[in-house]
């Protein structure tokens, strides 16, 4: 299953459970179920296991990951801190 949440931002079922978040084909984070209708949202940070952004409803979790990704300053090698 793949679903576009925002223009260029897709939610795809992950093989690890939960969903992967991609923006224009770049993997930027993931979500997995928490309690009730809440999802734990993580933004990808190269070289680490990622950063917890918070717990949200599914679409809001994706938006939070996109905002966290955009807030990171791009490094010269195009990775994020």
C-alpha cells in the first residue's frame, strides 16, 4: 500500500511494521502504531537511529516528520544532521 499524504510525500507499508515516509523518493522517516489512533513519528537522521518527533494521528505524524526534516539544515553532502 502506498498513499500520497502531501504533494510528493508518500506513506508506504514497511516490512518492519508501520509505515515508511518518503518525500520525492527520498526516505525521510517512519511511523509505527502507539496507543489508540496515535502513531509514533520518527525523522530519519543519517548515522543514527532517528529522532522521535512525537505521537500524532497518522496524517499529522507524516506532516510532523516533513516539518522536522525541513527544519534540519542540509549539509554539503546533502545529508541532514
